[in-house]
């Protein structure tokens, strides 16, 4: 594809050597992956600035450069200066792959909690209804039936458009995609055409990145601000931020709720360890999911499916057959009647939801043990909040490592204990080794107890000092429960 076609939609500040219009063989923002004929887009990242590698890209055979600040002196290849190279990368990637998001219905799911479950269940529902479709999520990506590994909640612009192009080639009619606040802020979804967007909720998270809750909220809102009049905006109005999301959207707006009036209402009529009985949109269904947060997730799936044209009875029947998403309140039964539960809860609100759900199904003779930690190099303000929530809702708490990353695990544990009284601290155990913490919880728990291991969910690694070591909560639990 020729350069002039690729840059048609981007905000060009200055274009040197405009008479040169090379054929672009690939688009790249990582100079280590650059080959001859590539368009190199220099992006300032969190770890390094791509502008430092412009001359290296020229030496490696790049056909053209897109950047925010051109190096001094003339380059032997076209150099296009733009106002925002991150946004430009998204627009260019979309054009390079033929604007794939325009050839299917792309639905984005955003919010603090529930994105993975909602996106995954939508994919499963539409697969069962007979559609070819795709999934882009924290856990896994699917191009129709082809399973691909997932490295980020939302991939970079190039990988994202390549995935969408593959879906179009496979005849996919829909794609259901998690949209993180980082992806919105970093321009990864620039150039994409969304047929719909779903808002789940907004709670304390990622303040280390965004700086404030207001900035976090406004970042999420940008997804809805970009929607076209032909798209739908579906928001949870039991969360006060739901109405904020749709204040400036051009899309058709719809609401879902379990407490208040909404276009798509739901009520939990019964709940046990076996699942829930829900009344959705005036119809009753039985599901194996438990917890109020899962009622919201299932309701969002139902509402989105209906807005996409699926028939009510078919959607409800399909919902009743679905099973839990990996690492989301996933049960493992063991000896002594102990039930271990693995959950991805890594925010105060998610941990509170998981514990409240388990407490509602807890029998009088059962104890609730909680193993939880907090990730390193992330928002430190939520650490004492999560510790207090765990302490208030559990019979026994063991604080441990999550992904410590570059931090000392003991420093993270001290942050979690900050603000607890000496009496409260006496009710906690701190075991930095996560394997030992899980083992201790299983050995300490009385018969018929429930042991919640929170924070990592589906993850099968633990990141320590920049290295990912194999570690799977479910594997460890299965070993000690046996």
C-alpha cells in the first residue's frame, strides 16, 4: 500500500519529501522487528521513546517515518510529523489492514470489573447461536474457532487490526473485545469502528497510571464519545458513572440494572452454591453462575445479544447452559469437604464482590479462609483497602505475594497492613511465598470450609524482578487438596 493512502486520515503537521511516495510493506513501532520497506512509527512508550530509534530504522531499510518530532537534518526517506503518533499508529494500522472493523460488528466492553466475563460469554453465546465470531480478551483471543494466546487486555494497534483482519478473512460477523483504559489512553483503538459499547462499572483501579479517579473515568468515557449514531451504547445505571459515560455519545443509548428501572432489568430470585435463579427482562432462567456481579454480567450479555438482533428465547436458553470463565469464582473440590475458589479479584470492589458472594452461600458451620495479595509496581493506595475488606469478610486471612514485579514482597505486605490495629494484625498471617500461603490455608481450614485464593485467577505465572515464573493457583490448590 502506498504511503499517501496510509496517511490520508492522520493529522499531519509536516511532511518532508512529499514527492516521494513509497510502497509500504509493513507497519512497525518496534525497531527490533523492522524490515525493509516498513513504515516506522516512533511512539513514546512508558519504558522507552521510539524517537531514539529513528536513525536505526533508516539504516535497517525503513521506507518512511512517522513521528512527533523529526530528528535534526534531512532524512533520505519521507518523514511525516504528526500531532500524536500513538493515534496515528492506530489509524495507519487500520488502513494498512483494510479497515477490518468496518467489515464486522465490533463490540467493546469497558469498565473496572466484568470485562473478561462479559466479552467471553458474548462470544460463547454467539458461537452457540451459530455465528462465526471473534474474541479479544485478557485470557485468550479467538479467531472464530482458532485459539490464540493473549498478552494484554487490549493488544497494540498493529496486532489488534491484524486479528480483526484475520476474523474478517474467516467470515466472522462479530467480534467481542475488552477495551482497557490503557488502550484508550494509548490510542490503540484509534481508527476502529465500534458497532456497540458496554459499560460494566467503575471502581478504584489504575490510579497509578491515570493519576486520579476523574481522569480514569474520562478516559473510559472516550470510548462512548467516539461511537457513531448507528452504534449502541449499553450502560449499567446501577453504577452512577453509567449515565456519565453516555452524556456526549451520538449512539443509541440503553440501560441495564438489577436495582433500578432500566431498559433491561434483572432480579436474583434464588441463590445457592449450585447457582442462581434470575428473572431477566420478565423471564426466569436458571444458571450455574453465582454472585450479584455475575447477575450483572449475564444481564449485559443478554441485553447486548438482544440489541444485536438475537431472539429472546434463544438467548435465555443459551445463557442457562454457560459455565464460569476461567479464574472467575472457579471451584475446586477437595478432601475434608473443603472447597477452594480461585478468583481474579485484584481490586477492592472485585474482592468485596467475591467475598460477599461466598458469604451468602456459606452455611453456619462453614469457615471462609482468604488468601490474597497485591501486585507490585501498581496503585499502592488500594493495598490497605483490600487488606481491610479481606479481614472484615473472612474467618481467617493470609496475606501473600501476587505479582511483586520489581518490588520487595515484604514491602507490599507492609503496605497492606498499614492502618490495621494491633488486634486486627493479630488475626492475619503474612506469608510472602504464595505456594506456602496456599498450602497453609488448606492445612488450617476446618472440614467443609471455603478457601478463596484471590488476585491471579486465570494467570499461570508469577512475575518477579522482570521474570515470569510458572505459577498456577489452580495447580497448587489441586496438589494440596488431594
